[in-house]
C-alpha cells in the first residue's frame, strides 16, 4: 500500500485484487447456499452437497 501511495507500480495491487475478489465471492456464495452457519466448508460443491443432505 505504501508503494501505491508513493506512485509505485500498480501491478501488485491488481494481482492481489484479481486473486482475492473471486475468493471472497466464493465465500459469499457458500454462505448463501448453506442452510445454517457451518465452519470449514471448502467449496461451493461441498456446500451444495451439505444443503442436499440436510433437505433430504
């Protein structure tokens, strides 16, 4: 961040954003899919599997 404020290269920030935003969007999707709060769900596929098990 200091580099950005000192008019340094913007590439590290852009790389960080490109990696972190999709990861955070996946976390939001997992939260929306799960029927109740649950810790350590690794992926959307696992969240859908958990949802199917609880609704069946």
